């Protein structure tokens, strides 16, 4: 009976763990990518950027994440891992699509690439500032250290 209960508990835990928020993980290379025209490639880039934004939202301090962290922390950790995988896959897909656009000599490919890179840089700065603020609030950084680090991040 104890063995059966242990199996039931483990099974329920696994169900909770894997039924958490799962951001869409996009395939980096899709069948037929080579056949897409420039407009379709641009739409595919926009779609992968949308998926990346959704995954980044899941990583933020949403109510669902707070509840998972308090009630069942492995589910919270799995959600963060899933979001990281989705973000990396979206970045890789964008790289693949931009490469195809350059190969097909699509117009505006450099502007699209710059927009993607600019978004990544902006998100990186915001993320770094949030991390610095958390370290300052927790007492890891003094006010002077926080101000110096903040200036360094903003000057990049």
C-alpha cells in the first residue's frame, strides 16, 4: 500500500511539474523555409519575435509564477526553464530566417536585423537594471556601488 501511495504521489507531482506554463518552443528550421518569399520570411520573423516576447512575459513575475514558486517550486523552476528554451529557439529561428533573407537578397533585411538586435539590447539593459535594483534592495550593493553599476549599464 505504501508503495502504491508513493507511486501516486510521484505521478501527481510529475503531472503538476509538466502541466505548468509552457511557452511555445518554435522549431528553428521548418520544412519549406527555403521556399518562402521575402514577405513570408518577414512574417515568420515577426511570428518568432512574438513567441519570444510571450516567453519573456512568462519569465517575469506573473501571478502564476508567484503561485507556482510558493506552492510548488519545481513547477516554477520548470516554467523558467521552458521559457529559456523558448527564447533561445526563437533567437535561433530569427538568425536562420535572417540568413535566408540575406541569401534571397530581400529588401530591408538589415533594418529587420537591427530591430531584432536593438530589442535584445534594450531587454538586456532592462534586465541588468532590474538585477542591480534587486541587489541594491537586498543589501548586496551599497548605494554608491549601485549608482556606479547603473551608470556603467546605461553608458553601453
